[in-house]
């Protein structure tokens, strides 16, 4: 009798959870539909070998997120609540949170939605040049020069960032970007004290990667300064690449290895083969983190704003992007955040 009674209750909980997250689920579903359509168009399976790799990584990240959640609650017990028995308090706290009929399903749905987003994003990025073979690089490089006094922006940054050790530091910031992004996703999924704040960030995140990283990246297909010569678009940035290689001989520039891996993947249909410069997703997601940081505290927002500035400069200095890629990304993120707030106000968890 109890099992029969529990089944309708479980269905009710799930229906409510899906309804609260309908905005996020709808946007991700739209992206998956686009990926499926592109899959039919290019004649390649949406669920290819790269999908399996991404799902494996996501499963490990889910375990890592849960482990961090436990450590977070233990930290709250030890440093904030300070009960006589911290472990016992933490276990009870975990039991309460994991059985919460709203917060627990919302956290799981959010995380699974972001995993689906990443899988669809990767497939669509890999197929950009199969859908649109026209490249905007020559135009973007020209616009860069118009905006920066007739010269390429990297030449203006060279006196400031040109030291091999500074270049290594900038490249390190470029690598730190991924764990910072993952932490922000975990916080948005797990911290449900303010569900509107979490939903706005996650919706803006989806808009950023789907609209910016997939749709606009396909319309304005480009490869960036590093790949101008390999794609037979000119030799304008050969001096920049040579200087980066010289820097690497003194202090490591890991971007060079990643750039070679992507080019090899593109030429040989490897797992990592998506090449796209406009807009810069490094800059866009970093700017999104900064805005999200301000919703927690002013100091965190400013620290993440400074980080965004470093990423913007690094995207140009390391030859990944034209400066205009970063400028466009920041403007897009401001638009996406505004739109996410509007959509959440209308279709969010409390409406």
C-alpha cells in the first residue's frame, strides 16, 4: 500500500521539478534539436565517440561535485555552526538536503542539463565548417586594425606581455579558466538559497554557449590569428606565432601544444577538432562569471572582472582571438544576462 502511495507522490515531485526548470530544459532541448538537424545535414552521428568521452568526464565531474558538496557542508559544520559532533551534524544536514523535494531534484536537473548542453555544443562546434565554409578572418583582422590605430592589437600588447615569464603567467590564467567555470556551475546547481539567481546564471550560461558559441560562431565562422596561415588565409600573424615559439623555449607556453592538437584534430577528424574564434567563449564565460560574482559580493565581482580582463588580453596575446572577438563577447554576455533575467522573471521557478 505504501509503495502504491509513494508512486504518485514521486511523480508529483518530478513534475514540479521539471516545471520549475522548464526554461532551462526548453533552451537545452532547442539546442539538442539543432544538433540533431545538423547531424542529419552533415551525415554524421550526433552521438559519436567524442560524446562518449564527454559523458565519461561528466560522470567523474558529478562525483567530484558531490564530494565537494560534502566538504562544503563539513566546513559549514566546523567553522559556522560549530556543533559538538560535526560529523553527525553534517550527516543529518546531508540527509535533509538530499531528500529535499525541491532543491535535490533541481540540482540534479540543472547539472544534467548542463552536461547535455556541453555534448550538443561540442558536436555543433565540430561541424561549424561543414555547415559554413566561408571564413570572416580577413574582415575581423581588418576591423581590429581600424579599431587600434592601424596596427594589429597583439603588437600593442607585446611590450607589456611579451616577456616569456609573463606570457606563461597569462597562459596559466587561460588554463585556470576551466576549473573556475566548473566551480561556478556547481555553485549554481547546488546553492539553492536563491533559486532565481541560480536560474538566471544557468539560463545565461546556456544562451552564451548555444546562441554565442554555436549559432553566432557558425554564422561568423572564423579560425583566429593562430590558424590564419594553416587555413591559407595569409601570413599576417606568422611573426606573432614565431615570438610565442621563442618564448616557449625560455618559459612554457602551453597554448602552442593545444593549438597544434586542435589543428591535428581538425585535419584528421580527431575528438577535439572544433575551431572557432568569434565570439571568444573564454572571454564570454569569464565575463559571465564576473556578473554572477557580483550577485554574491562586490569584491568577488571585481576579482572576477580583473580575471576577465586578463583573459581578454591573453586571448589576443596567445593568438587565439582577434580583439574584436572579445569585445563582441562582452557585449553579448551583457545582453544574455539581461535576457536571462527577463525570461526567468516570466518562466522561472517562482512563476
